[in-house]
């Protein structure tokens, strides 16, 4: 049976280790510098009842977070470091939250300090007041929201605008979007478009009227993980 010379084996092993080192180095250089490591990667729950939840999941995984879906009450009992409430149809999502008995435990967890990120419909569900609407919501953020404020879906638009805490302008995609009409003193305004508040933060609650998950730019999700979630861990 043929056995290769010993120096050939060592040469192959050296080449293999060199190649592996280069791959690891390249991965580290291209990975986002968001302050996360394998030891502190947060576990994020994504409400997956309706809407653009898959896009949020993909973006969070790109940033190194562990992700799982909330589809029923039993899912809510799993350990988590934060929650994402995606865009979609807020009326449908509100009904499902009631029917699945998720609304009260979610509200309680956020009130007790669970970090949460709500986009578009998520903003509506988290706001304590919605103009012209009295239905029960999660209602944990001190904000008054005007829903469908930018008109019909065909009138949706894309723009770049400053976002407090993020360098350079952020791409913002609005689809039948709400905006925040008024906030209380404890709410920090993070972004405005045409004089309307489109992003805000209150303690460990982050909301946007636009859909950051529909762009390739990961910086708003990075902000959530770095400044809202990891601050708690």
C-alpha cells in the first residue's frame, strides 16, 4: 500500500491550516462590528403571527443574534433577551394577540423591562394612543400615533434621513406607514421626516414607522441589539 512521504503530509497540513486561518480572518473582517461575540449573542423572539417577520429574522441572524418565533402562548415561555414586533396589518395582529392570549403577557414583560423593537404595525401596537382608535393594544409607549398617515399603499415611498445614534443617513421604506404625532417627556425622538416623528425610544422600547428590515442596511437592527438589548445583558 502506497504511503506518501512524511514531508508531503506536513506540507499539506501546513497549507490546510494556512487556508483555514485566512478564511477565519476574512470572516472576522467582513462581520459587522456590533459588539457581539459568541458568548454574549442575544436570543431574540420575533412575533410571527403576520407581516414581515421573516425579514427581521434574517437580518438579526446576519448580525449574530439567536432567533426564534412566537406563534402561540407556549412559545412565549422560552428564554429571550428581546422581542421584535414586525410590520403588517395591526388590526389583524391585535386580534391574534387577543385570541392567542399573548397580549397581556407581552405587555407585562415589556413593562418589566424586556427590550422590544416595533416597526410600522409594531409601533401602532406599542403606542398608548392611536388617533381615532380605542381598541386595546399592548400600549406600553407614551406616544400618540396617526395610522396610515402617509396615504394608500401606492403612495408608499423610500427616503434617506438622519437617525440619532447612527452615523450617516439611514434608508427608510414607508408602506402605508403611521407616524408619531406626539410623545411624552420620557420618549426620545430618534428620526423625523417632513416634520413627523418616524423613530423613537423610551427606555428599552424602540419603534420605527418605516421598515428597516426591507433594506440591506443593518444599522437600525444593530442599534437595537447594541444600545437596547446588550445594555440590559
